[in-house]
């Protein structure tokens, strides 16, 4: 009985997909009964940007997948109408795209264009989300789609939009009890040697698998009472009079 290949798709299928899509995922499927999303996150995160998303259905049922990502290749930020696109990896060069720092009319549209530029072909066996943009849109991002007067002063200095783009991810499939380790190959404007690009993606996958296989820090068991009273006392950042004054002003902005 032939042994199935460790990496999917094989090179011939990958080459065919590279002709029709700017980005192609490659992956390994593993069994890891002793690995949890939290312990996996501790192993793959290296101190830079990283994330762990759990999927939940209806607020109570755990969803099928847990999503982990680390070491993004690109970062998109928008402050008002100024966008910044910067390389987080790859030695400071973006895959098919130079760094940007300029004003645009619609930062949301600029983000959409960037997502479309690196949109991957979907492979059977992978969830729809297995790489791409992860971040946030701040409250004031509504001003990109609705004209609102009297923008509040910026007292935090945080971006209105901030998204990291991840090309390598670890996915826990809780239905099949498997772990998927995914890397993406970009084709975009540049034309890398397909064999070299494919082999580089395989090496990136295997490096993540090595991290997952390495001994990790022990997570000691601890007692917890999920039905007991709260032990932390909440503290408001508003005095009552200040809060009521703000509430009374809200009709002016509706």
C-alpha cells in the first residue's frame, strides 16, 4: 500500500494551482492527541505578533476549529486616511509589493485590495480561513463609511485599522481530531521559481511542526470554581456624574 505524501498538494498539483491563483496553500495533516491549542500557542509564538482564536457556535457550543498564527509577513495600519503597509518578515521586502506610507481616500478599500491581492485558492481538506488578515477596526473606523461631525481628540495614538497578514498557521480540527500546519506560497507580481517557492513552503511547515514537537513548558493544574462569587472588585473609570452627563449628550450624536 503506497504511503501518502506528507505535504499536500504535491508539486504537480501545486504548479497547476499557481497558474490560476496568486497564492497557494500547502499543508501537513497530523495527529496530536496530547497537544492543545494553548500548549501549541506557547510553542509556536516567539514574542512577536501572534494570535489564538477559538470558534464558538451560539455562545455555548465549541466550534470545529481553533486557529493559531505567528510571525506575520505584512502589517497594514490606517490612521485617519493615512495608510502604512510594512513588511514584518522576509528581510523587509514584501512578496510582490513594496512598502507604502501615504494618504488614500478610502482606507477600507485599500485593505480590501490588499486582501484580494493575497487571496489564496481554497483546497479541499482546509477550512476557508487558513491564512490572511487578522486584526481590528477601531470604533472610529465608522467614519470611513459614515459622515460624522466632531471627531474626538486622539488621546491614545492607536490605529483606526490594524491588521497583520499571516501566511503560516496551525489549525486544530476538533471534529477529525487532527492538526493542520499550513504555509502559503505567493505568486503575485513577482515570478519566483516554483520549485524553490514550493520547497521553501515545505521547509516552513516542517519548522513549525518541529516547534510543535519540541518539549514545552508544563501547564500546572489549578483548582477553579466557575460558580462561586467574583473575587475581583470592578472599578469604574468614570464618576457617576460624569457618566450621566455623557449619556445625556448621546441624543445629539444620533
